[in-house]
């Protein structure tokens, strides 16, 4: 008998159901991205126009964010012949795969994924529209869910996060979930400084969506914070 499926909210605390590689891989294949394994035991997907890449890098264990291993790295360049990526984004295990999938759909739809015209306010606007609360002290850079268990914030980029802009102390969007203060993070995400704000907004909007998501397993750290809408 198959495990029961729980339809739960909020999405940002639902975890990845232990299926982050499979769900995102299916999304990328559905978008027509090509995949091949690398010598580092990773899986590399490349968009049809060869401007974007998505790599499942958990096996190579490159570095951690918030004490969690990075699982997916996304990148984009302005020209297919360029060896330098314009920006990178990193996602640990535990990130809701729906939010990452929606980001990839937004990236795939862009003719020029390496550049953007929108300002940082677009990220905060979509979160505010979903009921997230802007930080009193940092209303132009930070917003949290109503339960204060997840945040999206413009911060100095963590060590090892790579961007085409070489200047020091650059800021990029960072997101994380901490179901209970003081316990380990459920997931973390880091966007380098040059990631277009509208792409970050696509991730943030999906992350804060009130639509229930299906899960077979629920994160133990989020017990008491998740609402089971129904079982199927």
C-alpha cells in the first residue's frame, strides 16, 4: 500500500519530501533541457539555448549554507560562448521543490536570463501580496512569513557564492526556513548579486503561495507549524 499523501500548508515549511532531485529533474526534462552525468558524480542540465545550467551537486558536496549541503546550483550567462556565468543560485536539501520548479520555469521563459531590469522592490512586493511582513528595521530589504519561521532578505553574499561582479561585500537575496528558533535550518537558498530581481520574485511568490502541496513525509522540525488540509 502506498504511503498516504498529505496536502499541507504553509509551503515554505513543507520540505522537499526527499524527492528534490527527481522533481526538479522532471521539470527540467519537461522544459527540454539536456542532461548528462559529470565526472564529479553530478547531473548537469543545460537549457536549449545553452544560456542556463542547473546542476544536481549533492554528491560532490561543494559547500554548505546554514549547515546544510547545497543540492542544486543554477547559473546563467549572457552568451552561449561565454565561459563566465553572470550569476549563480544555490539551494540546499529541504527546499520546497515547487518553488524551485517555478523559478526554473521563469528562467526558461526569459530570452535574456542573465540580465534584469526590475528593482529589489519587486521581490518584497510579491511577498507582501502573499501576506508576508516587512521587517520593521529593514522594510526595503527583508520580509518574513506571518509565523516568523521563514525569511527572504537582501544580505552580503555568503562565502563561496560566485558572481560575475568581482567587487567585495556584494549583496544578494538570501532565503531560509527556521521552523523553531535555535533548531537547525530546514533549508537555505542563496542568490548571487547579479540574479535578476524578477527571477528571485518568481521563487519568492511560489514559496509564499497559500496553495497546499502534497507530501508523503513531513519535516519533523516543522511539526506543530504545518497544517494538514486533507489526506488522500
